[in-house]
C-alpha cells in the first residue's frame, strides 16, 4: 500500500518558477518579521531629520533677534538702534520725535547699521539740527569690547566731515537703566555725569532737556566750554566715556526689552 501511494506522488513535481516565488515570499516574510522585532533607528530617521531642521531654524532665529550692541544718536530728538551680532538693526526706539517721523524710522530695521546711521544723518529732524550746527552725540554700547571698537570706528566714518558730531564709547551695562528712565542710553550717560556735578538733578528733569541743554548745564558747572567727557572737540575725536562709563567693560544684558518698538 505504501509503495502504491509513494508511486502515485512520484510524478507530482512543483514547477521551478513556483518554487522560486515561494522561496522569495518566505524570505520576505522572514525579513519583515525581523524588522518588526527590531524597529531600529531607520524608522525614525525622517522625523529626526525634521527635528534637526527645526532646531537649526530656531537657533538661527534666536541669534538674529538677540541684541548684541546699540547705537544712540542724541540731540533732540534721540534715536536708539539695537543691533544683532550680524550688524543688522533689529530695533529702533525714538525719543522726543513726532509720531510720523518715528514711524518712518522703523523702516531702518534689518538694514546694516552703517546704512541706518547714514540715513539718519542725512534726513529728518536730525539733519535739520545739524544744519543749525546743533551738537550731535553718537554713543556705542556693546558687551564685546572688540565689537564696540569696530562699530565706533565705522560710525565715525559715517559722520566723517560733519562738524559738531561727537562719537564715543558708552557703558553697555547702563542700557537697561536708561530704558527704565525713559531716555536713550546716550542721554542717560550724559545725565549721570550731570548728576555727579549736581545731585539735585533727577531723571524726570533730564527727560525734558535736550542734549544741548545738558551740555550747557555741565559747562556751567565745570566752568568749561566743552560738554561731558567723551563728547568734546568735534567729529571722530572723542574716545572717552561719558559719565564715567567704561568702554567695553559693561554687560549688554536686558536689551531685549522694548528693542522692537
């Protein structure tokens, strides 16, 4: 009986193509089960790649909008430019200027600071004051001494040939204090110098004074013809510190507050 059954099935042979397909199917199933048991990092690769791109974008955005330095142009009005580490203007704050002109100066945002300073010196109420030979103080503050020196040199170049423009380094550590006082940091440092000479002078009084009036008051108290240290004899000649400020020694903390007004 066994011999007859064996003989009956001896003639049955699976085609070679069918055997190949079956072997491939079994191999595929085996590989699929192996992947299911060990998911590995490959499954998460697309998500991880997206995460890396998002983090890189957030880092770049944070650096681009982090204050690294500031420039204050002071006469009446005062304009304060906040810069990022790429020398771009990320904030424009105006003091003592008409709303329409202040709104126009917001267009300086995202410009290179040299272009922004050139634009301010050549237009608006600042240009009118310069035409009347009123003194203009330009102060530079940065927690990085090397960056501060470079910006100061470039600002002096922007003001080259203009009389009665005084450029100097300011104390970066007092930028936030100036904001709380409601004045630009350049004017605030002139106020500190004046207050040393006359302790009765308060922040509210200085808010109503122009830079020319502050200079005149200091000159009266010191018996000198010049204004505060750091804003003396004409364009590009002033490298001292107003009000005892220490060039490059301050820390530019807190500049994010109100820097995008």
